[in-house]
C-alpha cells in the first residue's frame, strides 16, 4: 500500500506581539505562530500559501527578513522565549536552520541582522536577561562577538543600520527608560542618547536620506511619532537666524549631529510600529532613491501613512508632515494593531492585529483607492476540535481564543484554482471553547468553559454567501433570521430579522453580499450565527460533545459530558435535537469522559474516559433510548493510562481507542465472545494493539475506505506528529508520517477524514487536523 500526502490548507494567526511579522520585496511575509516560523507567499493563488518551519521549543517573539545588499531575501532571523535566536536559510527550495544562537539566560525578545561592507552578517539579539548579544557570521561560521550589559534595563526594540560616510553598523536601541540609545564602534559602546518620548518606545526605523544623512522614526506608547535627523556634522558659519537645537556625538572617529525634525500626532492610542516606504529605484541611474513616506500602526485600531505636505515655497520633503491615508478596523472586539509593514514597491501594506489577524490593503491602479484584500488567518488559541459537516462541504473549528470558525473552499472567479479560507465566525464568545458537534450542515452545538451547551443555526445571509463563495447549496430554507448580533452586555448571539431588531447599543449587524472570503472586520461583526437554544443539565464545565446524523429511520441526538470526579457527574447526557430536551442520563464512568463518538449509522455510542475505561451504548431499535452493551474493567482493559480518544470505522464494524500509554486498540463484535460472560459482552480486541513507547496518543480517525482487508488509521500524538497506519488482524504497519512542520508542533487535538460521498471522485481523501499550536490543517491523502 502506498500513501502520498499534499498540503491543502493551513489556518493560524500570528503571535500577538509587536515585530512578529515582516514583508519582503518578493511578496513573502514571515511571521511567528506559537513556536513556529511561518512563510506566507502573498503572490500564490489557488493553493495553500503557508509554509510552517518548526525548530523553536517555545513561543516565537520576533521574526525579521535579512536583506542582502542586492535586496534579495533568502534568510530569516527569529528569536524565542526558549532563550535562542535562529538563522533560517533557503537552500535548494527548502528552509533550513543554518545557525542557532545560544547563550542568553532568559527569553529572547528582539532580533535583527545586517550585512556589513565586508559581506559578513551581524546578528543582534536582546533578552529579558538585560543583555544584548552581538554575533557575526563570517565564512559560514557564526561566533559570539560581544555582550552589552544593560544593568537591569530591558531592550524593547532595536534597529541596526549602516551609518553613511563610514559604512559601519550602529545599533539604535529603545530601552525601558523611555530613551533611545545609540551604540557604535568596533567594540560597541553607547555614543548618544535621544530624549523626548514620555513613554516606552516600541517601534524604530531608519531611512538613508543622502550620503551623509539618515532619518530615524520612533513610535511610542505616548501616542507620538518623532523623526530625528542624524547627519555628518560640519561646522557652519554662524548666522543670526533661528536654528533648531542640535546635539553632537562621535562615532567611528567622525562627528555627528542630531536634531528633532518633526513630531507626528494623529494616533489616539499606543503606537507600536513605524516603517519607512521601500526605496524606489531610479530608472536612469539605477540607484536607490528614498521615499519620504511613513507607515504607522496603533492600538487605536488605525494604520496611518504620513507624508510631508508639498508646499510651493518649500522643497520636496520640507513641508509639515500630514496624514495621507488612514485605514483600520471599525467595531468588533479587537484592540487595534501591533505592527504594520509595507509590501513590495509600497503598493500595499499590512497590519497585524490584536487577534493575531492579518489585514492587507492594496492600492487600485484605476481609482487610487486603498482596498482590503483576501488574506489568510486563523485561531490565536489552542484549537480543541475541528469537525466536517455531514457532507464534507465545510469544516468548523473551536478554540481557546473564544471563537468558532467555519472554513470552506473558495472557487476563485479568475479560474486560478480553489483555496480554503475562513468564511464565517459563527460564535465570538466570552469563554474559552472546549468542544463542538455538527448536528447538521447548518446547525451545531458548542461547549465552552461553562456548564451550558449552546446551539446555533445558520442565518439566511450566511447561506447566500456560502452559495456565492463555495458554489454549493447547504439549505434551501430561506425562512429564519438574516443574521445575528451580540448585545453590548450579553454573551448570546441575538437573531436579527430586520433593521428594526437592532438598537443603538447592540453590536451592529449589516447583511453583506460576498463573492470572496470576508475580511477580518466582516468576520468579527457580520458573520455571526444566532443562538437558538441553551442546554442546562451538567454540574461542571462541559468537556466533550458528539452528535449522530439523522437517517430515514433514526432522528439525530446529541451526547454530552462534563468534567467530573464522581460517577454522578461523569454521566453522559443524551439530548433530543428536535425540541432540545434531555432524554437520558448514561452512568458508567468514574472520571471525566474525554471523548464521545457515534457510529456512522447513529445506533451506537462509544465513550472513553480518564478512568482508563471505554463504554459502548446501543440504541434500542426505533427509539432514542440507549443501553450499555459493553465496557472494560480491570481484568480486560488493555489501556493502563488515560484513554484520550476514540474513532469509528466508516462501516461501523469496529472502533479504536488511543491512550496516554501509547497504545491504539481496535475493538469489534466477536462470535467467539458471545458465550463468555464478561463486561465486554459480545465485543473483543481485534488483532494486537499498536504499542509505542514514550508517547501519548491523543487523536484517531479511520479513513472512509477499505484497501483489501486493511483499514487505514490516522493517529495523532502529544508530540504534534501525525502518522498514518494500515491495520490488519495480524498487525500494524506505518504508511506515512507527517512531521512537526507538516502536521503540528504541539498536541494534536482532533483528526477527522472528510466524509466520502457519491459525488466525491477519486481516491484522494481530505484529512483535517487541529492542535494546541493554534493550527487547523487539511491534507490531501492519496492511497494506492
């Protein structure tokens, strides 16, 4: 049996800190996502634009491109809370770690790198241990050159730049004393301090104005941006006119003057990022020409592009600095922008927001207007569950970031293929989400860290937009609310039937007509689903849910279980889905039930628990009543640790259980077992268990097909790896392994194969996975 796997979709948010994302001249964005570095190709259409690079062992704090003197970018530097910095290099089309910078005694918070005149790479790392370390790579060898001791001070951000005239590097640092410190010299030492900001400086960028002058922009939490002109100092003859105060300092044996050029006031919140427009290349001389245009981002939910006002009495760049463009978020529950970057040629720019979301605006050549673009995005908390709707038309995920998100394929109107995107955010909640059950293609139940189960139904506006974007019809029913909004003081999504339903203090819903995936602002406000029911019955936070699909003879039911330390609270509750009444309480386990799973025909339910046991319930014919038919006990339970997961085969013939002791067991009805009176009833272990040392099995899924007599089982581990095995009575064999870069780098929370239907062609299967690393991924699996 052969298996090949291709990446179809990756969904993740960037980490919620400044300087976590950077955009280069070739259209590639690099950003940190949990412990990974992600390369996002904004030029790709029709396939997944994300490449995930795993190496760091803790949260990534900053990622920067390294520009070579010819402006090509084939290297990235990153730093992490794991006390290291890393240089990534693109070699033969693959990103590899070429140097790991170790030496800091605490998390590294800032990193940048610069090429010197001799073509050596100098890397700077700043850490919570109150030091800045300087490294140099020469002839492929990276060595530690110097440590700058900040004496219990902290470096918040820094920027390295080659000083004009001398062409030697200077390091410009913003420390936690509200001041900007300039370090220079063959042995770096403090040569000057810029004073003026009244709060922490969080963003710095430098622009070469001419052969002797640079312009430094600094952004601060005092809401102001300051522009400092630093130039080679020459004595000028004294004149009687008013002169701007200038300070002098010496670096590399040359005298430099510093003066404050401008103070830009326009933001109403902390300013976190500033960046100068990329240099443009003069067609006649082929030289780089500076562009006096500055991009800033703030927690006031805006990005501003600033330019000097062109005045007839003054030369270019000498007028007062004014706002040229202001864009941003309106409404929603975001808190503004952590950073912003210009795209290639400055024809687009990007902000990354409080919710880890990307926002890109590009200028329309015809109208000159800046228009929001379709971008990738995802959860910014551990993803607890991801489930296909019954026909596999869309995938829904819930996470500890208090959101439910719906992902679907967008058939690009330009004929450039199909891309998966988040197209709706049905639930934006006040609690961390824990579980999800798809009741039908337009109804789901979700559970958070509360005792309540909430039921949501798709509104009319979503159904229209789904048809427009995906091309498939979910539900013909046009009755029902247009959309939903969240009242200011509420947690429940309220149905909106018409404009009259909304009062001024409500989160406002506006029907949107979408032909492409929505932007972040639209997702936050205008794609909510109305909440139709709340289900009360559990004594503690609901931990897991499962729903059976309705068939011609059996109605759909919902099963739920909560955190528990006693048999009473560990009971599984069964709910009718027509009137949402509780109809049964199944008592079997002693501790929290970790997963519930219905068989494909909806007639059986299996539960696995922290008490190291599983229980199988059978539905009585023609009713919604379940009874216990098999369970394990100390004499026949194979698992010696917590059972984390379970899964049914697509034909209902067998189910599998996976546990913390690295075992996967397959169980099925056995003729020989019928005469033996044990707690297993008619069920027995099928073949031998898969036993793996020093690992924990956290997710399982059967592929919806048989290959000969073999079953294909996808297995997710606590390490983040996903392995695909074939299972026969006489043993297990490994078919394929998805490593941390291809799968997850933290615990895999759920695996799910897309349901196979008559209309789905070929042997390619879609495998969805989600994990504690905030990632939702879909892979195409071909089995031959």
